[in-house]
């Protein structure tokens, strides 16, 4: 699916003569001689062409349930299924989601999925929790395997672009609600990213994914763990305090944040086999050697700081009973520590794959907030310190 970076088109301006027809008062027809009566209109159904009042009321109610955003502590949150998700959906959060996308592309050398899709092309793709929709629009730009596929993106918030190719559709939907796809609508590829902290019932989710994949279909998930680890001791720091509290709050909320280490076993329990995992570490900040590592580190540093903003306010005020002022004090201290190169913080990309009749792939985008010895990470790459 070829999708340019910019919009596919621009609505005609109201100032464009071709876009509107001005009424010449000297040529107007006050008697209405040029108007023809609608022979089908009468009394009760005179406005049927415009839609009934009941239909308009229902439409307004539906629009309110989707677009009637909630505002707390200077952040905007979703309206559809209000309260099911604790992260905001405002412009700042959308920028964070797009930054995650950019980091993933840099870390994976531009690859947007690792599933070995058939070379003769696929027909249907689902991206649940699509966020801004950036993944649905971008992975198909120059990939003949999927460029003609029908692509569906779903999310609780309607924050996706409106100018999209005809084979890309976005729907406001809750992935934890009942899936109602017909057997003939099964997918070749199901993709999810950043769903840790958003799902209450992971086993049910994976059963639904498996049931809605074609034989030989693939699922790919890119997940961050929500924990940072360090080459130094970060115990008794604001960062250490924050990571413990945010995981405590998410668990009390009912959507466990620290799920990435468990996903592999959950996949196996859901009848997927031969799960394999590899991990690539990336620095947080520019403390590591190498141009790519420094670039990744700087982007990742800003992403972690953005996460502090997004994850703290909703969870701490709603679940832990903190005041906004208490949150701001802790957030400022944590971000200062994240930007301190002396901590030598590290994040990791973990790739988990398995192959079966219905194959599934997990690529986990892992941010650890934990003190670990780099040597304890099996299959990991530890970056040398910059001189």
C-alpha cells in the first residue's frame, strides 16, 4: 500500500471559486421558479432525505461517546469505554507514540515487522491498539508483499489520519471486547504494539488472535516492559521509586504493566510453539560508543521522559491518591535522573518468535527500570562506555 508521508489530498478551500457557488443577487430567483418540488415528500417524511430527528440524536450520542474527551490535570483522555485505559490521547501522547515508532525503526534497521510473510502477498492485516495509525500507514510503503492488503487499525481513540488509501480503514474499537470477524475475514498478519498496561486478560487476547488468524498466519507484537536497568546502582533514587510505584498502580488498576517477560509463556500456553527470543540493548542517553547508539540513546532518553509524564498523572492521582503537585515534584526528579549520563541506563529490544501451524511472532520493545548486571542478560549486547 503506497502511502506518501503527506496527505493524499487537501479539501477545497471555501475561498476557492471552484469549491463553492456564490449567489448573484441580481440574477437570483426570489419566486423560486427554478426549484422543483419533491413528489415523494409529504408531511411526516418531508425531512427523510436529511435523516430523522431520532437518527440525528443517535448520531450525536455516538459522537459524544467517542469524541467527548475527558480532561484531567492538563491531559486529555479517551471517551469511548471511559476509564478502560489510563494513558492520555492528546497531542503530546501522540508525539510519544510516533517517537516509539521512530526508535523501533532505527533499532531494527528500518524493519517494521519480522514475520516471514509469503512473497506472493497477503490479503488482510489487523493492527489493534493502532494509536496514531503510523504503523498501519508506513510498513506498506515499499513492500510488495503487503501493499495490496486490506489493512484495519483499531483503537479506543479516533486520533488517526483521515486521508488514507482505500485499502486502509480505522475503527474505534476495544480489542478486549468480543471479536466478531467472520471466518472468511481471518487475518494473515495481526500486529500490536505497546499493549502492556492496556490489557486485562492476555490469555483471552491470544486465544482470540489465534482464532482469527489464517492457517500459517502471523502475529507480531512490539512491547516495552516498563522497567529500566542500569550498569550502575540506581537503588534509592527517584527513578527507582517511580518505577516501583507505577507498576504498583498499574497492577491495582487491573492492567499489569510489567507483562513483557511473561508474554512468551502466555503464547506457549495459547497453543503456539517453539517460541524463540533474542535481545538487543540500546542505551538511554548518549553515554555509549557509536553513532547509531548515541542517536538511539538520545531518542530513547526523550521517550522515557515522555513516559514519565504519560504514566504518572493518570495512575498516581486516580489509583494512588496523589495530588497533581506531588506528581509534578516526583516527575521532575525522575526526568533529571534519566538525563544523567552517570546512571548509564539501558533499554532492550527483545524478539520472541515461534513457528507452528498458525505461527506467531513477538518482537518485544523492552524498557527495563531495574538494576541488573549487563552480563546477566542472555544473548544481549552491552555497549561500551563512551570515552
